[in-house]
């Protein structure tokens, strides 16, 4: 009887399957509301009526900045039209308020290009010091050897006679480096964030090129190399000007919109700080000279918080990406798994199928709420509370990642609001996991600058008294209004003086006292430190 009843329904089964497939394949509507709660900004809009996030973001980043006050105008002139091989879009220069540099000119040459042009086909010149056989000049990779020698020259005084190739590299870069030094004297920095594609169906903001930013890492290397050469020659004032320019360059880069620029700025600033500590440990500097250097540092532009990046640029990038998916009809969702490309997904007829109706308002709302949480966490007053808040956010992101379905657009068991929510979670998981690590990097940089303040005060104290103080409290109020503490432990810095030397350090991100060991020690540690006299960096054997 049951089989007979089942046979009665067989003719209906193909019809049901066909109707289900038709339902799934029917192109749906992608809807969203333009409002402060969802799209965050409502103006300007492009020709298709969508929010023009690139214009809205660059309007905010460039506010109050002119070409005459913008350091980046001169930096672009120093780097040339193809900082990393590719050209920048014309709108980049429109926003910058400057013309594109000519194809030919005396532009900055990074160490990679210098090696390829001048050093690739010949062995590197050996140094005069016979003890430097540790370098292994007749073995190993010449390119690796070049990198090791340049890296060492950023952290230890060197003579041109010992490093003629480095001296020649810097000589060739004299003109562009002079432009960069001039640029760092300007008070503002605006680097336009503009993609080569302005199509709202593409991921416009997330695909903005940052070649000038990455190239500034190499500029920082060149400036610190030149400073260490000047330290070896006894030109301490010249060395200070190069280090100060490098310090300002890092601070300026970090003031623009993205987390990448913040991290590059921190890296460049750390190069300068390392060189400044080496300078303090060399020669006999008067207290007056040291205090003048401190005054220069106090004039640096203020550091920007991670919260500022999350609140504006990173938020806009995420919202722009959600809108590109809404405008493209869901075709860009596949690009999330393959990596975000500058070009929009191809508009093929079948690309419109299997896109059941979807409401993107939950995606926009959830993204904004998550960024609001991150911004609030970044603005908490102490490290411990920030760390806890970011840990809770990270746990939430992990949970969202586990709940994401492979294809929320064509899932027939979801409501249109649930589909939108899933798309938003995709973007949150993609864009926000780095926030905790960037937060740690910024706190580490802040602690490094605190240590530097104390190091300058200790140098001035010793210049006046002929010794280092037994306790850091002796530095106040003449040399420091207040001794800064350890950001990571919440207590005082660890200070160990010994005759004409001292060790000053923080416990670092991991919160463990590792006796002042840093990443270049063996075994490695995580304690941001200042050690005077500065130990000579170990030479890398080419066989390793």
C-alpha cells in the first residue's frame, strides 16, 4: 500500500524539484538604506546613487591640509612617478594638488634596485678590517650579504672606507634625501587613498595602492645609515638632523588614515630611535646639546591612536566593500575567498542567478557596531582594560567566523536579513583580526618612546654630574617633569645602573620580566630596553 501511494506522487516530484531550482535561480533584489546608522555617511553620492566612500574619506583626511603644508608633496617628488614600478592613478595627483613627476629624474633608489643595477654582477668589496672575515665574503648569497651589511649600518657606526658600496648608494641618493629632509619640516601629511578603479562594483578603498608608503621604509633605512656614518666621523649634529628627519618621517606617515600606514610609521620611527640611542652612547655630549635634542623631539607631531584609524579609514573600507557587493549583485562575494581584486567581478548572465533577495542593512549595522566597539576599546585609558576589550572582540570575531556559511546569497533557508548579516560577518572576519596585534605594536612603540625620554634625561644627568643616578627619581624635576612608567606592567621601569653603564627596560607585551632581553638577543626576549654602552650588533655569518 505504501509503495502504491508513493507511486501516485512520482509525477509531482520532478515538478517540485524544478520549482525549487527556479526559486533558487531567480535573481533577487539587493537592498540597502543610505543613513547614518547603516552607510554611516550619506554624501557625496556617485552617478549611480551609491555613497562615494573614496571621496568622503579623502575629504576628511585632507581637511585643513594644503600642498604647501603637505610633506607628501615633496616625498612624491623624491620618489618619482613609479615608486615600486607601477604608476599611480591620475586622481591621486589631483587630490595631492601636485603634478606627476616626470619619467626621468634623480629619484630615490632603494637598496634592492641599487644592488640589481650596481652590485649584482660583481663581488662586494671586502672591508679593510681583516677581522671581518666573519662576514664570509666568498660564500653565501651576495644579495643576503648586502642586506646584512646595510642593516648593520643602520644600527652601528661605520666608515666609508670600510663600506664603499653603502657610501656610494647614499651618495647617489643625496638629492632625493635632501627633498625628504625638507619634507619632514612640513607640519602635515596627506597621502590620497584612491584606487585605479572607481567602479562602485569594485572594492575601491581596500585596493588603494600605497607604494610611496612602503618606499618610505627604505628612505628611513637610508637616513639612519647616513646618520650612523656621520656618528663614526664625529659629525654628531649632522647625525642628529638625519635621525630627527627619520623620526619625523615615521610620525608623519603614521598620521594618515590606514593601519598599514600606522605600522610603517612605527617601523620608521623605531629605526630613528635605535640610532638616537647609539648617538647618545657615542662621544661626550654636553647637557645643553642633549637638552636641545630633547626639545626637537618634543616638537614632533603627536602620535595618532589606532582608534582613529578604526573610526574612519578602516570603517570606510569595510562599508565600501559591503556596498560593492550590494551593487554587484553578489558577484563579488567569490572574490572574498580568492582575495580582493581591483577589478569588479565579470558581469555574466549566470552571475545574476542564485541570488535570492538580500537586505544589506544588517551587514552595514553590524559592521558599524563592531567598529564602534573597537574604537571604544582603543580609547580606554589603560593598557589592561584595552587588552581585555580587544580580547573580547577577538573572541567574538572567531565565533562569527565559525558561523559563516559558504554561500549566504543562495541559501534558501535564510531570510534576506540573515543573508545580509552573513555577508557583513564575512567582511568583519576579513578586516578586523589584526586590530589586537596593531594595538600591541602601538603600545610597544609608545613604551619605546618613553624609554627614549628617560635615556635622554640620563645622558643629560651624566653630562652634568659625571655619573648616572642611583635611582630614576633623581631625574626629576630638572631633567624630567615625571619619570614615565611601564605601560605593560603598570609599575615603574626596571633600571639597573652600574658605574658608567646602565640597563633600562619594560617587561614588554608578554608581561614577563626577561632581564632586558630583546629580539636580537640569544635567547630572544620581549623587553623593550635601552642599554648603555650600546653593544655592538653581532655580525651574521654568511653560512647561516
